[in-house]
C-alpha cells in the first residue's frame, strides 16, 4: 500500500474507533470520513461496508480474545475457563461500543475467529460435563452479545455484566 493510502487507512480506523466509542456501531460513516479528513470515496475504497470498518477497528481485540482462549484451554476446570473467557468477551464488548456488532454479523472474519476460539472452550466444558451438550457456540454468543449490548451504556457495565453472566452460565450448566 502506498504511504498516503496507508496514512488514510490509519486515520480512518482511528476516527472510526473514536466515533464507535462515542456513538456505537451505528455512527455515521460520513462523520467518520470527515473526522479522518478524507472524502467518502476514500472511506469506501478502503472499507466497502460498515462491517469491514468494524472489523478493522476491532481486529486487535479479536486477536487478543482468541489468544486468551488458547491460554485457557489448559485450565483445570473447563467450565470455569469458558465462563472466565466469556466474561472477558463481555468486558470488551461493554467497554468497546460496537464490538458486539462486529461479532454479530454472519460471514464476519471476526465472528469466525471468535467462534472457533469459543468452540474449543465450549467443547472442553461439555466433555467435562460442566455445560449441557445441546448448547451451541451460536447460542452462547447470542447470549453474550445480548449481555454486552445491554450493559455497554450502564453506569457499572462490568458489575451488571458479571451478574448477567452468572445467570447465563447457570442456564448453560449441565
């Protein structure tokens, strides 16, 4: 990528990160382009869809979550490892407005990576008899996304999310 194109890309990602933090995943793309000091055509050349922009903004978070899932596969209690990881997913989702939307879109590379990481933890917990076998990773993420979305604007998102995750995990228990 040319140096000027890379600068524009970086400015767009930074502007989008700021806009998503303030306004959520539905922040106006025109506003993001304006904040970055580029035209709409430049924004769409780099990011043809809102989803592509969301994924670029949250790629580092997704990579960190996937790495953390790998670390937790060696934990002695698979159920506790899954719950801890889901708590981290919710914490990211509550703190980083728009992350839940980035994970919610079918066909998203972010979603695919996180679902793959989650599947390993979920399978271990199911095989250990700590989570019901009929629970799918898709169902777990619908619940996790819901918790992240409803707590992201709460005064104490972490506290609210922890309580809701306890309720969710109680329902997942074998």
